[in-house]
């Protein structure tokens, strides 16, 4: 119960901080011009307040923004779905709320808005529930460090990530990759810090879980998803020159 309260307190603090964040205000202004139902919104709280009146239009529009690399848009969707996340976790004795939060964040990142434009909230909740259940019987998943992913991205299409020999050129550092990822809003601050713990500080999944108030399964899932996002945006993250 303490773990559940801690992660939700951190989310509450993060959400409150967004109310005074100039970058968030700029994003809301941009969304108000492109997302149906968000005209005139000036803050994340304004955006959240529009969800109830037009959930599919607002959530769908934000999901499109999130798919384009706007992590804040995904964060607003997560905030809108937070009551559902807490409810699902509260009736699941085999998982914690951070398991559901991580799964929901992953589903937000890959939601097919063109194919499933209606019942967005219900679909996300169901997809999250299925994802948490799959975590109990996971398939093998090797998580590769972001710098190695980007090194492999410049090699032949058939190159196996992580198989570079000693003669291979050095790739970008973890610090560079994560700094650029944050600058381009491919990851949020929480995910950047988690990736730093695992790939720069060298913490094990269990140790990173303790540091960030997550489960080891949530660490693996979040790192795996984030690295896939970085790999898909290698051109943005590679060192210039």
C-alpha cells in the first residue's frame, strides 16, 4: 500500500508542477489549434477538463500527438485514465499500481488511432489489463542499451543489435542519447531518469525498481518500450557531425 501511495503522490506532484510549466502551456496552445475540442486550452488542466465532453476526439487527438513524439500529450492521456488505472490495480491482488501505470503508458504509445477511433478510453483500459496479464507470463525480451541501439541503426539492415565486434566504431554515449531524447520529447523526465539508472549507472532491474518505486517487471517493460522509441528515432538522436 505504501508503494502504491508513493507512485501516485509522485504523479500528483508532477501534474501539479505542469500547471506552472511554460513548455506545457506552449504545448496546450499548439494542441488547441490542431485537436478538436481543445480550442482555447491554456494548461494541461484545461485539456483534462475537456475529456469528459468529447473523450474520443480529445484523447484521440492527444494520442496522435503522442505518437509523433510529444510525451506531454501522452502524459495528459495517462492522467485522464488514472482513475481507471487505480481501479484496475485495486482489484488485482497479483499486481501493483505501477504495473498498471507502466502498461497503460506503453499502450498509449502504440494505440492505433486510425484503426480504433471510438471507445478510446475503454480500449486503452482493456489493452492495459491484457498487457498486465501478459507480464505474468512474459516472452523473452532482451533490453539493449540506447547507445548500442543507435550504433546498430547506422549499420546494415540485417545487423544484430548488440553483436558489434571490437573493431566497430564507438557509438554515442548513453548521456548524449538520453539528453537528446528528452530535448526532442521522446521520453519524459521520469523515463529518462529510469534509463539513466539502468544504462548509465548500471543498476540491476531490482535495484532500479527500488530507486524509482517500481516493480522489476515495470522497469523491464518501461525500459524496453523506451528503447524501441529511441531506436525508431535514431536520426534525431545521433551526434551531429
